């Protein structure tokens, strides 16, 4: 009998980060993929994934509506609780042999708690990384609930082992999002983002270079989200380059970020900006490769852009402590610093590419580990 692998996807970025592993699991005869979509992955507002997943040839085992909208601290906590309830029911019905959870979102914590209390071995992808804020707390909490750790960097592996996890259960695989970047970069087929995805704003001429912006609210800086995004908007106005701006995720503070983007757009203060709610992961990567620079606080500027050699301006503390390649310039929430960093990238040209987060083969390694790993009878922790 194939080993049943239940992978929980809770948000649009998580799918891109695990896609290559999902394909590798599907293609193995000794593994059976059980794909669960929940939380913002099922909402049009944040980029519904159902059609994209099925287009990619993957079956959806469960769709769970666990997101309580409101984008504040209370709804985030309540969504976590609802996620535990719904995922527990789904796991009890699916009876997987292993549950896979990804990264550091609050829904990831719900997945980890539900699987752990059902005595289902838990596999954590992208553990051991440092980023600051609530994300780091969640990531490390999930590490302590997990049985197998598939990490993206060698430093992350060392960190998980120092947290007391058994070395044989902590495996470097690289980050599967790098696999997608490697594939998408080689795709030379014609693609027009405006006709394919619509969005809001003018059709822009991208032939002379363009910016991409993806800035999410920071949960631990919830009350400052509005002022923070204004600094980025003003910097983009001053740069006056064609800009593709992607909608923030569902974290607390998202409403404030979205509101200020809409206010500036309605005042016609962003005539060179086109807004998108969602773009398929492979198309997003192809845009990245062509772009002059990405601005914001998404991990894509740290991970994929490091591999692709795309300049990134990282704003604020959301990625604090995460390992960086030579493509990243860090700035505060300050329009002058943002403009200066983009200008510096333009003078320097394309940075050296880095394999810090992997070499494009993580998905195959992850599937192989899921097929071969033997859960221990007892999870023994040592703190030497």
C-alpha cells in the first residue's frame, strides 16, 4: 500500500513553496498525495488556488473554510482555533500516514496541533529559519511539534538540531520554491500578465524595466501598517517606474495596507502602477526574472530572487535574521531609503546568483524522504 501523505496548503505563497514536492509525491508509486486546501487558499480576495491546483494535475482531497475575515489580531487567533477543529476532522477522515506543513503561518500552527494530538507523524518544511516577529515563534513551535524536519539551508539544519531535535530526523533538502524558480526561468513561451490576469490600473510598457512590489503587514507591528505602506507608496511614486503591485496576504493589518493602496489609486496618484490580486506562481517567477527590482518584505526577495539574481529591497523587520544572498539591500520604513536602495541596485547591475536556498532539486529529495523515513517509537529530545 502506498504511504498516504497529507499536505496542507493554507495560502497562495505556500503552494509555490511546495509545488515541486507535490508533483514529485504524485509521481511516485509508493506515495499517495492527499492535498488539503484551507484558509486564504480558498478565498478569491487572496488568490483562490482551487483552479490552479487542478490545472497543475493535482486532486484536492479536502477544502476547509477556516478563515475568519477581519485581518486583525483577534481574527487571526480565532482562525487558528477554527483551523484546528476543521483539520482534526479532515485528518480523522483521511487517515494519512504523514502530515506535511509548511513554513510559519498561524494556519501552519493549526495543522501541527491537529496532527500531533491525533498521533499522526508531522513533517515540517522550511523550519529552523529566523525572521523575527510572530512568524519565528510559530515556526519554532511547529518545529517542537514535528517529527521530521526538511530544511532549506545548512544553517537552518544546525539550528533545529540545537533546539533539541534528533540529527537523523533533520534533513537538508533545499527549498522547493527554488525548484519552481529554476523551471520558470527556462520557460521562454509568450506571456502577457495584463491580458492573462486583468488586475486594476493601466496597461504598462515593461520593455524598459519595471518594479515589482509585495509588502505584507507585520503582525507584531499591527498598528503601524498604514504608515508603513504609505512610505512605500510614496517611494514608488517618486521612482516613477512602471510597477506591478501584488495584493498583501491575509495577516492582521492587511485591511489598512489595502485601504491605503486603494486611496492612492482612487486619487490617480499611481498612474504607473498596476495592481494584481493573484498571479500563478510560474508566471510570477517569470515576471521576477524580467524585473529591475522587487520592493517589499516578502520572502520571495530573499529566497527565489537570491537564486535568480534579482535585486531586492527588503523593508522593515519581517525578514529580520533570515539568511541573505548578495541581491538584498535592507532598509527601514522610509521613502528616502527605499528610493536610494533601488537607485543603488540600478547602478550596481544584476547581483551574483546564490544557491543559498537550494539547487532546484528539493522536491525530489522531499518525496524520497517521505517515502523512506521510519517514525521512531518515541521522540527523544536531548539538550546537550
